[in-house]
C-alpha cells in the first residue's frame, strides 16, 4: 500500500475494534465519568451551602470558582470521547439512555435518577426571555434563548480567549438574528461578547447556580441510590478489610473493571454533600 494512509474502511475497523466494550461496560464508564464531573463541581471547595430547606442556596467561594464551575459544567453538557464511551452524545443524553435501559436496576432503584435527569433536561431546554442591552449596536431588546445555549456559550467564554471563540460568536450571531436583529453581523457580536458574558454569566448564572447545583447533587444522589443494590450483591466483606467485588456478567475488560471497582467504593459511603432543596424564589425568573 502506498503512503501511510489506510483506506477509510480499515481506519473504521481499527477504531471500532480498539476498545470493544459491552453495553454494561459503557454504562459503568459513563456513570464513573458523570460522578467525577459532578463531584468536581458540587463540593465545598467550589461553593458554600447556606440556609435551611426548602430555602437553601449556594454561594461560590469567589468569582474564579464561579468561572471554574461554568467551565466544568460545559464539559458536562458536551460529548465525551466516543473512542472510550462508544457514543457520540452528551453526558446528560448518555445518562438519559442509561435510565431508559439500566443494567443494575433493582426494585426500581433507578427511579430517583430517572426523575431528576428528566426534570433537568426539560429545565435546560426551556427558552427564556431576558432583557439585554448591546451598546455595540445600540440595541435594547428582549432576547429569547434556551438556558442550555446560555450555559454553553458562557462556559466557553470562561474557558477560552476571544481569539478562540469564532464558533461561539457564529452561534450567538445566529441567536441574535433569530431574535429579529437582522442587521447584526459577526463583528457586532464579537464586540458584544463581554456585555453578553456580564449579563448571562455574572448575573444570570449566579441567579441559577443554586438550582443547577441542586439538580447536579440530585443526579449524584440518584446514581448512589441506583447502585446501592448492586453494591449489596457484589461486595464481599471480611474481617473489617476493604471490600472485594464480584464483577457482574459483561464486565470483562480491565478499564471497565477498574471503573466498576471505583464506583462500588464510592457507594460504600453516602455522597458528601447532603440533599438540599433550593428556595423557590431562585426559580421564578429566566
């Protein structure tokens, strides 16, 4: 064969055969990844939990921690590497599919997780109306935009310098144009990025952060409740020693086995942030 390039079919075969994980192995890998993402966002190094239920709220330790929260949350809303997970879908979509066809459901242990994932998805997909002022084009208007888009755009602005945001600028330009700002162009949007970020990250994310943290924490607890029966089945406890686990059918490869072992170790104790319920006054707007 001339050159270094393989035919497309050969490339696909190498790609598909590199990590031939079963469905239950993919589930374990995704659950482990999602749990780690949530733990890196909802913890006492990033935020403080204040108040009493049903009027709890969270406060970020600093603006830098708020930015870090938004950056990690963008990863949660994005697609993992399908070379490892075998699927081109966001983590949230992946966990929805797990809820539809769970491998470890026992006595409806999946119910809490399924419920919160459905509620969070609906919340993110809701289109909201926000008053916006764009000095670059001297326009004041009501912007209709999905919460999902707001959070992804602001997270990417948090993550990247403006010189690496052309895709985000194009996306935001399209959103502006769909709101009848027909004359706005790429450069106008680029000039408006800081204003958009101040309005939607500094103000509105701060307002929504308690609700987002509640959803994420409930997903974390949902994973814990879902896997508790599997831990009881799998764990071998002897003489106060660290437990050993019996791998379920279908988990045969080393990496998924390691992910399964770590998941089971996490189920040994309750999640470190308690369940909390956010004040309804933080859920009325936007």
